[in-house]
């Protein structure tokens, strides 16, 4: 098989994916990947293992992260590609995000218990397999115990904002996340822009603000994007001078319809996309916005 595709958005057991980092690389190679970025939520813990497997298989592994940023009532995820985790300010920021999860997760358990759900923190830890704990791990326990039919049902009934188990956690503001990524030598890409839930003018206005804050790229090709989404995002990227990125958002068995590199079967991100993003890497270290 020719390996001339890339996948710049993947998750492993280091966060809420179900396959180990090395496995993600193997599967991506099997679907034609020349390169992948491992972009676990708020951490880079899986990258060393993925990179070692990449060397074995001849797949470039880009060090990535997907940072959850503060965004009103919605979700904003900012991908950092080519980040250097050894940069101290960046390491401290990741530690802060870990602490925020450690504070939040037991509270989710308490809220669910108060609502009459028989769930323990130990069960959630077991579901996480030792990596960072996120809401999808709570969802797995809820499904196993018959409280929910599937992931979506678990989020809707128990875990999404406004549901009984929901608990806020600290998130960086978008401009802070972008500044941190640049400071670590990385390129900042807005993940799945349609999940901001904005109509066209509001989306343009938000992207204009993010671009002013230093955003480098937009995830245009994505597993859940239709032809119309891609076309819309391509116009915005062109108007704002943003680079194109693309990825599957592979999570393994928790979203079994999505495979690495090919997404739902329709996804194809050429190597040239990665080359153009690489050229956006900051040349000098940029001081991040003052951390709060
Ligand atoms: P956390 O970062 O721990 O707050 O968990 C958020 C993660 O849960 C997101 O990054 C998604 O991977 C996942 N998620 C959020 N909403 C849903 C949903 N409705 N169905 C399945 N997974 C979801
Ligand atoms: Zn996830
Ligand atoms: Fe995301
Ligand atoms: Fe993701």
C-alpha cells in the first residue's frame, strides 16, 4: 500500500482512546499513513511510545496535544502540533490541566452517587486503564452497569453540561492555549470548528478573533465534516490566511465507526497538508500570555 496520507488528530489510552499509542500508529500505517500526530487531550504522555513504533514502521509521529479551552457554553478544542513538551512553561500548563482533572473527577463521582447512580472512583480508574481520566471513562462504566445505552446516551443523561454528573473544571482561555502552543514551538489549529455550534457570521467573527490571537490553522478535513462543511471552512481559512489541517479524531472502540487516516471512509489528508503546517512553526520562542 502506498503510504501518502496523514492523520493529524488521534487519541490513545494516554487520554480517552481505547488503543495504546503504538497500536494507533500500527493501525494508521495499515490505512496508508506516512505521518500521524498523536493529539491526546491535555497531555503528551503517549507520544514517546508512539514515536518508537513510528521509527519501527517508518511513520512520522508528530508530537501533538488537544487542549480544551474555555468557550462560553460550547466546546473549543485547540490542537498543538510539533510542541516540545520539555519547554517548562508548557509542562507547567499541562500539570495545571492534570490537576484540574484530578479535582473534577471525584466530584463527578459524588454527583452521580447523589443522583442514585452506583458508581465508584475505582471503577472509573479501572476503565481508564491507568491513563488520564476523562468523561468518556465515566461513560464506559455507566454503559457497563446499564445506566446508559451508549456513549451519547451516557453524555446526554449524566455527563454533558447541565446533566446531573457535570462538573466544571479549569480551562485556559483560547488565546492562552494558543500562546502556550507557540511558546512550546508548536502550531495551533482549531479542532472540529463546527462543534463551536456557531452560525456562519458568528463563526467568521470567532475565527477572526482566534486568528488575531495567533491561530495558525483550521481542521478542514475531519471525520464528521460533510462536503458543505469543508467548503465553508476552506473559504474562511483562505480569507483569514489560516493553514489547512485534517484528521480523523480516532478514539478506537468508543467511536468504532471512525478509523485512523480514513475516518468514516471518506477522509483523505495528503502529506502536503503536513508540509504546509510545518512551515508555520514559530521561528523564535514566543512568550505566552501571562498565565493566570
Ligand atoms: P473531558 O475532557 O474529560 O471533559 O471529556 C470530554 C471528551 O468527551 C471530549 O473530548 C470527547 O472526546 C468526549 N465527548 C464529549 N461529548 C461526547 C458525546 N456526546 N459522546 C461521546 N463522546 C463525547
Ligand atoms: Zn476524546
Ligand atoms: Fe476534540
Ligand atoms: Fe479529539
